[in-house]
């Protein structure tokens, strides 16, 4: 008996012997150690584990508070063995201590030779349980990934049989799971695709394959796929291959469209009638077409690798660099007019129309260079034609106005002498009409409607002399040396002409018939001008232009027409009893003459 007990103590499993009623009759050392370790208070045996305790009652009470009722199952199994209803009983269950998780396998067997006694053996199976749990978790994870994958996944045996296929595979090929198993892996491949044979060789050599092949769906449609395969051992050691299949029809279609688009682009680029250049972000020319090379006078290979800075004048580089940076920063497509430098140093006016495009794995700036040489020439020609047409029309208008004014003057002259008391007024009116006619006549002669002051003064002197039948001597001071003509502002031309007409006519009227003829002298330095009218007088002057005292109708007109800025009128009497009338003109009434031909005042 003692030998049997010693042998029982050497067994690592926990062992207890129960009598017919379930009372513990004997336990081994492993049972007692388990009882000590499983107690909430270390060093104290767990309750209900000692000899004399009814083990069935303990199991029954433990099962009553458990959802799984494992205690009740243990109690029922042991009772069935004691009563002979079962030859043996086995149950695996969790038996955790306060500090450790563990699982045990409990077996109940009749004690040989003692039919009314039962041997209870507890064997710890924690390591195996944890391995099983990991395997179940791994299987669950595999199953979730298998079913959730957007790619088709098939598990295939060495002979091509389909063990499993996820829903994505069923959707891709149009077969149900059962149909896929019947069809098999080889029934899904286009055996006419030479890549399949090459892929099979790679698979058998390396144990895996990744590449593109052609598959066939249920309708017979062939479509390109990417396949990745790898082999692993099944539960029974059988070699199983997993195939992950992705339909790449859309990608292949897009790639074909991109290739076709690129071919069309290259054809357009090469044969374009406009000059086209492509530059990288660093400003280097990557590609140019034949028209661009011809525009700059280079061979195509000479331009590749040159910088954008090297084909533009130095003074244009700040604008070019700023515009180039905006293309890559903002995608700007705003056009730019600038110049390009040809190989021989010539400059060509161009308009650049940029576009930011994706070329392969990087972005480039494409520029279409429009040669503006002919456009500029046509534009200048159009402007010149419009200017000539305008000048012709303006001259015609001024000519007609001058003719009409001369007709009016002629009609007024026919009335002279009919009513002697009206002659002074008629002469004044005729002089004013003639002065305006002079302005339009001079504007008619000049394409830009510009009137030189010297021409206007000379003409007015002539018309006054003709009207008054008395000579008026006109001279230009220092005409051959320091004299520089001035131009009357167009909006002051009529006013200045009327003022000059009144002053010269007034000088003629008030000079004695037997005295010297009135003189008019002009001096000008190109910016300012001075007209001095000199005439003898019959008596005292009796007028003041500044205060308007003693002014007649003509001088009143002069006072009202005199420009507020750029004109000054002064009178003085010299020692010879002659009146000097000085009209000084400055900007904005007169400006420097910009001659197109001869500068001499004819």
C-alpha cells in the first residue's frame, strides 16, 4: 500500500480516489500542491480538497454558480462512472487560480478491483489549449481576411483543384463556389497566354510566382490579371497554393490610352507648325520641335540642355524667370510677349503660351512660341494705314472748313463800301474769319494737325495786309542761328490766331497812313516764343489792357481770348513814339516743335 502511494505521488497529474458517495479517500502529492497554489491565501490548502470532503457536492455547488455548469457536468460524469453507466468520463475545462490561468483535462475511471471507487485524474493542458486558441485566432483572422479581401483569393491543390474561393473570386469569374471547385484553377486560365507557362516554371523553381497573365470568366471573356502565389503546407501536410488575383483591365486600358495619347502628342509636337519647347523645373530644355529649332536657327540637338536664360535677352530675364516660376507654382497659363535670342544674335518678337503638363514621373512646362514678326509688321502697317486714312479725312475736313470760311470772307468783302459806317466792323469780322481760316489751312497742310507759330503769324500778317491794303512786315529774329520753332497747342490754335489777328489788325488801323508800315517780329527758343508788334500812333494810346480801361471791341476780344496760362500781353511806347505790343507765349500754349522734315519756317 505504501509503495502504491509513493508511486502515485511521483505522478505529475493531480490524483484523488473517491468512494461510492464521492467522498475523497486519498490524494497524491500533486493534488495537495495544487490545493496549496489554488488557495486565495498562499500556503493554505484550498477548501474542499482534503480527504473526507465530498468532491461531488463541491462540483455540484460550483456548477450552480456558473453559466457553463462545468461543475454539474463533472458531477454527473463521475456519478455515471460510479454507477457503471459509463466506463469512463473526460472533460477539459478552465481551472484558473488567482495568479495564473490554466486549463485541465479531468478523467474519471473505476479503480481496478474496487468497483465502488473512482480515480479522478487532473492533467494540466494549458500549453496545448493556448496553442489551440492561437490556431483558432489565426484561422479566424485568415478567414476574415480571406472573405474581406477585394482581390480574388483561391486555395488550390497541386492538381489544380479549388479548395476554397472567396466572394471576390466568385464575383470576378462569375462562378459560384461550387462551380469554381468543379472548374478548377486551370479552367480559369487562358492557356494560350505564353506567360502562364513561364509563370508555372518560375513557381515550381522558386515556390512562388508574381506577374500578369490572362484569365477567362464564365462568359468566356478574357481579361488581364495580376497574380501573386505562394505555397504552404495544409493540416495533413498537403501542399496548398494560395493565388491572389487582381483584375487589371481598367489599368491596362488606361495605360493603352496613355500610350496612344503620348504617341498622338509626340506626333503633334513633332509636326506642329508652331514652335514648341519643353523645359524642366530647373529651366533646362528637355525637348524642342523642328519649328522651334528653325525659329532660333539651331539644330535640334544643340538646343537640348540649354537653359531658358540662354535663349532670352538679359533685360527680359527677370520677367521670364518670374513667369516661369509661376507656371510650376500655380500652374499659370497666362501668355507672355517677349523676345528670343537666335543663334546669330538676332532677336525675334514672340508670344509664349505656357502649359504645365505631367510627363512621365515629373512635371514640365510646355511653351508654344508664336512668331510675332509678321503680326507686328501687319499691325504697324494697319496703324499706318489708319493714320493715313485719318489724316486724309482730317485734311479734307480742314480744307473744306477753310474754303467755307474763305467763301464767308469773300461774301463779307463784297459788302465793304456799301455802308461806310459798317466798314470797320466788317473788316474786323473779315479778319477774324480769315484768322480761323488760316488755322484750318495750316492744319490741312500738316498730317498731324500741328501748327507752327511762325507759320500762323506769317499767314495772319499776309491776310491782314491783303484786307487792309497796307503792308505788314514780318521777320524772324536770328532765324539762321538760335531760332527754334514752336508748335501751338491744338486746343489753343484758334484762340491764338484770333488774338494775333486782332493785335496786328489793330496796329494797322492805328498807324498813320503816311508813316512806316507796322512790323511783326518773332523770336523763339523751342520752348518759349515772343511776338513783338511795332506800329506808329497818331496820338496818345489811352488804354490799359490789364485794367481794361479804354479798350475797344477788338481789345476786349483779345482780353477774353487770351489763355489764362502760358500767355502774357504787354504794351510800351518807345522813344520814336511807336507802340510795342509784346505777346509772350509759353507752355502749355506752345510746345517744342517735333519736325518730321525741314525745320525752317517758310
